[in-house]
């Protein structure tokens, strides 16, 4: 359930983990999808510079199921095929706003998504639906170490703030995006304290020559200490061959630091309430799952 600053519970908020960094968030009447990646198990995601990675696990639903989901917006960390693939592009409505870095927004507009919105770091947009609003604010991110970050697509994290229109925030959710841990992230809790839920991209994604471009278990624990969110939900850790740091690395590190009670692991295909982490029964899930099938 969401909550106001006075502690009063409001409209229910739920999270469904689909796979990799793809999450369906339902809160205050909004349905938001993050980093839509629906490649099937065994297919390759293209990562640029001729690099590819094989998908090891099937998503909990297929891209075709998006046709049965009343989405209001998409949040996209960056334009890599393990976050936005051709299957998602085929089935997502062209009317949807896509909140993403400016370079990705320009590319998506050229590809037939005229409502893509490019957000620079700390820039915000508000989406209103009835008497409810959600504010999207771009958070800093760095998809590579030092100068090498310039060789990779610009990335962003996203802060989602749900509230009654004109009222106090019910729930603050921060999605890390594909970033490494670096000192720029410390500005997030300074500007936006009291984050309820953090969705953290892990996996220690490692490219040739040992170049790590997403947080591994140790950096993920650093991130949790820095952001100080009440609940952290790990994603993006075992779907692709380039992800070299398993979830257990993160779990061991947060246990060692006494942070394990703030981590809630959501199984692929599972729906939980936020920020409590209570599991929702399958009958209450609002997205239909179908068996995985190969691309034609």
C-alpha cells in the first residue's frame, strides 16, 4: 500500500517482476512498464560494437501480452536491446509516452514513438490521470567506468513520485537503471530523502576485456547504503550471459553489512504489494501470462 506523510494508507501499489529489468508497476491507478525486454530464452540481444549476449531465462510473459495491459507510460533506462527489443517495439502502443534519456528519445521518435520524452538529469515530467499524478524525475547514472562511459549509451535512473493531484506524495520509488556505483549517486538522497522503494539493477554486467558496466553485489550493497531506501528490490542479475555477478553475491554482501532486512527478492512472474513486500495471489495479478514461444 502507498502511504502519505501522516502514515495514512492510500491506493494499493503493486510490482510484478517480468524478467531482466522489466517490471510492471501499478500504483494509484497508473500502470507503468520499465525497460521492456521480451526476447525469448536462447535469443541474442545486441549491445553495440558487434557485441551480443544470449538470454538465459524466459520472461514471465510474452510481448504479445502487452496488448492486454492498459499501460500509461514506459520508463527506459537506455536504448540497449536487453532493455528495449524489437518484440517490445512491435507490440507497444505508439501512443505511449516513453521517459528516457534525450538521445534515446530522439532515436525512438525516428522509430515511430512520437511521444518519447527525453529527460536530462534532475529534469521532471508529470503525468496526470483523474485525480492522481505521478512525477518522473531523471536521476544520474553512469554505464561505464570513467571516460569509457562515453562509449556506451547515456543512461538514467528514474524517481517515481505518486500522489493525489496537488497533494503530498504517497510513495517514492527510485529505479537505478544500468549504472555503476559512483559518487554522483550520493546526490540522490540529498535531493530526494525518504525513498520508499529502490529497484536496483545488478548483475555485474561484464563486457570483453573485463569491462564491468553494471553494479555487482558489492557495488549494489554500496548503493543500498547510499540511497538508504526502506526496501530494495534487486533485478537484472541472471537473464544474460554477460551478467557475471549472481544475486547471491548481493545477498551475501547485504547480510554481511546488516542490511538484509531491507532487501526483498521478487521471483520472476511474482506480484508483491509495495512497500510492504506482501505477495499478491496469482488471481489478483492484472497481467496475463502465456507460454514462451520462439520468434518467427
